C-alpha cells in the first residue's frame, strides 16, 4: 500500500510539473510579439475570413484580442506560437481555419501568414524565440 501511494504522488508531481509552463504568464518579449501580430492583422488592405465571412483587419484584430485576453487570463499561452495556434489559426466555434488576404491577393491560412510575419519580426528586431 505504501508503494502505491508513492507511485501516485510521483505521478501527480510529474503531471503538475508538465503543466507548469502552460500556467506561466507570458514574457514581456512574447507580449510584444503578440501585440505586433495583432497590429499586423489590422494592416490596411488586409481582410480576415472567419467562418466564411470576410472582415476588415481591424475587426479581426478585435476578435483575436478577445481570444488572446481569454487565453491569457487562463494562462494558456506560453509564446507567440501558442497564440497563433490557439487563438489565430482556427475558429474555436466551427473549427474552420482562418484565412487572410491582402491587396486583392490570394487567401492564405492565417497560421502561415502570422508565422511568416513572426519570423520576419524576430529577424528585424533581433528577438529569438521566446
């Protein structure tokens, strides 16, 4: 019996330690990166498709900011990539991918568009992965 309690305690400790990074507040670097991505979504001439409807970038920014705030309050973000994955790639209601098009160009999955911009931003600002 004593051995089973020991195994259960070890399993619980491992489970909680695995959750640790997900419960941490995002770093200042990550906050800046996400703020940049939110501003980028609102770029003039860009539209955002959510559940089959095209929205101006400013409306998309508002929507993604609400999702960011929700995830941040629950400490569910670890870095800018987790923001892209959990908030800015697909509709949490329908599961459909978000799309972006700028200047009349072809629609691109938002995950790809934002990941490419994050890489460009990090290179331009000298920031590595957060």
